[in-house]
């Protein structure tokens, strides 16, 4: 009997030792990681070299992140507009919750940004670049120990940077993407090496009007222009005059294109009168790709610095776009609307030793998930008021319960009245778009058979059940998340539509 007791005691002791090692290993894995978040402006999801969509486009920095880390293929924003999306990134909340619903809406005083939680955890934090969230000021914001920013959208050349509250003009010929990266790396060199760090590198690129660094001017002067199949849908007699390139399986529904989409074709955000006719489409397209080059070089410089300083094994770099961008789809440019090229964004994560090389995440990840993810990496409990969730387990290759749809909202802006308020829900198969406040048609697309969203099924009886179900889910989401009341803010700004020239 005693021998059995000794035997079981020994086994129990071994079990405890193994368990302790396992727990210790898990805790070691969850040690606070250094985090660098690189955010680009208006970078569409497929404008990366490794995706092969744009023949001849070179993005070695992004390609490296995908090759050595993970490409999150189905990344979306909850609102395709600068200020609301940036507020969602910082708060982990939808726009109707944080109420920064457009580029003019002031920030509520009660917002808490995730870097504030990192500071409490002992992180040293810094911000570089475009803030443009809730106001156009450049003053230091909560959550950052070091601050480098500029007013509004900023400029590409010779900016004035607000460095910790003091405005400092930069040298003649200096380029903003390079300056911001210089500032970030300089701070990293001088940081307190006993503390974990968080860096938020927020580029102006590639926001219009596009200005590439001089070293990249003309790089893509001869790159072929890829126009999408839906580019001429809204043009008069488009099928007759333009011969839209579609596959035999593609059905084009010319009758049920919303009126607001047709009208916007010849406007500030339309291909026939883009930016009041100040630039041609081909030049616009090529300058965008050239301006993107400096952002990609910034990524390379950051990865190289981490490797050279032996910090790559305990640092995660995440690259993302604040919203997508249209290049002629439905006759539109810009973002705001709920079509794929507007609401989808690039999302890459790089953390050697933590993320397996050449990984791909198929799950739907959103901008509201960034804050919870970074908090988990830092070992901080995610606040209950955050509406996103951490995707750290997805980065580890785990199969966990996860969302299977995207909810989207965009609120009408006085400065751009040609786009209505839009609510949408997107599954892996269908997308339902509700165009609010206009005498117009709603939209339903089968993304599997109609990836370019050219066949509006809203009147098709075969899809009536699908449409009604998605509409119910959309408004259930709004109701459950307290989003049934539009958080109207004081209007302002100029109307950038030629039809309203001279009005007030």
C-alpha cells in the first residue's frame, strides 16, 4: 500500500512539474511584445506586388511581410473614411459608438485609446504622422509619450511637424514618408531599453493628391492601366460603346444600378470629372502606385532595423490601410461606399518566432479588432466597451469561434453630398447594401458568382429570402449595438461637387 502511495505521489509530482513548465512556457509566450503599427492612407487591398493583380507593381517590403509572416486576406474596415476608421482602430468601437462619424465630427471627451492602456502596462509609446481623427489639429493626444504629427491631411513635401507640441518646419525637399520613418527609428534608437515599446507610424501616403518621392517619379510611367470590368457600367450605352470585358458566366444588370452611383460618375469622385477635371485617370493611377513606393520602403526600413538590433523575435509589426480606394469600379474613385474595393484593406503581420512564415488567415478581420489584439499581445485585459476581438489566436494558427460577416456604416457628409448614408452587411457569399435617405434602390450581390458587383439581385425573386435575411441581420446589429440613431454632428466644410458650385 505504501509503495503504491509513493508511486502515485511521484507521478503527481512529475505531473505538477510538467504542468508548471507548460504554464511557464505559456506565460513566456505571452510576455509583453513590442508592437509597431504601420498605417497607410487609402491603400486598397490588392495593390501589393505579391498579389499579382497589378502587373509590374513592386512592393518588396509588403512582399517580405507576407513571405516571412502572415497575410490576412479578408480584412475590412467598418467605415471607409479616414477619421471614423482611425477612431475605430484606436478605440475598438464602431463609428456609431465612438461617434466620430465623419472627417469633421469632434472627438468626444470620454474616448479612451488603446495606447493609454499600454502606458499603464509600462509601455513607452510614440506616434508619427497623420492623426486626422475627429479634428484637423496636430496637438499631442492621450496615450503617447512622444508625438510627431501635422495639421489635417498634411503635405508630401517640406512639412511642418508638431514635435511634442512645438511646430518645427522641415528642410527644403524633405519628403513626409521619409521624415516620419526617420523620426520613428531615431526614437527607437534612443528609447528606454528596459521597457517594451509601441510605435504608431501613420503615413500620409497614399492619400490624394498623389505626390511620389522624387526618386520614384516616373517609375511606373509605362505600367499597363488595368481598368475594372464595372468601370463603364454607369456610362451611357456602356455595353454598346465600351464592350465591357465580362466572362460568359457574368450577368450585368444595367437597370438596377442606383441613381446616386450613376450621378456620381460625373462628379468630384467620378471618373469623368475626377477632382473637378484636374487630372486624367491614367496619370492618377500611375502616380498612386509611385507614391506607394515610399510607404513600402518605410516598411523595409523598420523590418531591417528590428533585425539589425536583434528585436525581431519579440516584436510584432502590423501593416494596414485605413480604408480602401476605387480605381474606376462603378465609374467611381475614392472610397466611402460599400463596394469591395472601398471597404477591404491590406493587412499583414510580421513576428518571426511567433508567426509561421507564409501564413494566410482566411477569417474576416476588421479595424475594430486592432486594439483588442494589441492589448492581448501586451498582456492587458480587453475592456468590455471594445466591440472588436483579438485575432492573436488566428495569428497562431488556432481554429476558434469567429465572426462570419462584416457590418459596415457610412454617414452622409455635407462636404461630399453625392454619397448617401450607407449601411451594409457582407458574408463570405453575399452582400446587402442599404442606401439610406435617398429615393433609390438597395443592392444585393452574390460575391461568388459576381465578384465585381455588377448584377444587383435585389429584385430577383430567387434571392428574396437571402435579401430579407441579410436586411434583418443588419438592422438587428444596429439595434443591438445602439446604432439605430445617427449621431448627427454640426455640419461644415465646402461642397466638392461641381453641381453645387457657388451654393452655400
